[in-house]
C-alpha cells in the first residue's frame, strides 16, 4: 500500500496508458514516415532505365506490372504508370508500370483469300499486322484477295506471324478488256500448260485427272474452251477467265489445225465462259 487515495492511482494508470499510446503513435509515424509525401514524377513514354532512376531518386520503388506491344513506341518504353503522374503519395510507395515489349508477340496468320481488300485491311489491323504491297492480277473475282505473301513467300493460314509484319496481297482486277486466243494445250505436260495459262493471264479452272497419281507426269488430253469453236474459228477469251484441263498419263498426238482454211478469229458473245 502506498497510502495514496484510489483516485490518484487511477489517474496515474490513465496517464501511463496515454503516454504509451503517444509513444506508439510517434513510433509509427517515424516508421511509416507519416507526413513525408512526394509528388510522383511522370515516367510515361520514358525508357525503362531512365524511368527507374527517376523514380528511385525520388524515393519510390518501381514494379513492372505488365508488358504489351505497340509498334509505334520504342522497346521498353513505359506505357502506363500507377499512381499517375503528379499524384501526391507517401515516400517509399511502389509505382507500378506497364512497359512496351522488346520482342513483338506472334499471331496466327488469317486466311484472307476471298476477302475484299477493305475487309482484309481491317482484319490485318485488328491483329496488329500491316498491309504491304498490293498488286493486281486478272481474275473474275474483282477486288478480292487471291494470294497472301510475306517477303515474297506464300504464307499459309494459321502460320505464326510476328506482330507488325507486312503482308503483301494479290487482288483480282476483274476480267481483261481485250480478248486473247485460247492457247493450244493438248499434248503439253500439266506444268507446261499451267505455266502458259498463267502467263497469258488466264485462270486454271477444273483439272480432271482420273487414274493420274502424279500430275507432274501427266499430259493434257483435252481442254475447255477448245482452241477453235464449232465453225473452225479461233476461240477467244479474256484474261481472268478460266480454262479447264483433262489429264492422262499417256501423251496424245498433237491436234491438227489447218490454219490456212480457218475462218478469222472471233470472240464468243459470252466472253468464252
């Protein structure tokens, strides 16, 4: 017993509790640097190394939260930061950033054949790909994509293509305005006939080859349209129209054409198809 009244002891106890609370609050303020706040610098658009130095010099920790890819921005450039620039936060707080990828990701090459040029361009943009050179070729499918290539090489649908790659397209220009005589293909190998058809701007249509296992070793035994019509006149069609072939493993005798007695060439009213 101290001989002090009870109320004095209670006051002493309350004072001790208040003192301990005050010491606790002061220590927490010191540990958390309460009241020490700084403005977050802007690092958006800066290279990663520069952004890291700037944040650390201002007392912030940097954390790379995510990475995306934009071909219009330099590799490793900061795209986004949280907290945003000029926000006032406690010193030593973390700043989360999103950076531009160094290596572009891959996407699956779409099948653009049969698409209109406009729709093909839109699809390429949506995938992060760019349209390269656009060339035309006579074809009845005017304005439609016929081929897709990368660096001059055909690229199959589903192939992995790096984002930002340039895709070159061949687009149909429609049927040619002037008609040409149908070439004589009977007796040629399949490869010779196909090359001649394409060089004249025609389209290889159906290929009928019953019993032929290797088209490279086959010969053309029939073609449609034929070289001459029923009146003996040279048959004419326009570039972009089709020629069908029939193949066989046996080479046929070349067709005999009496050019001296043949009437002048005329184009059919329907353009040959």
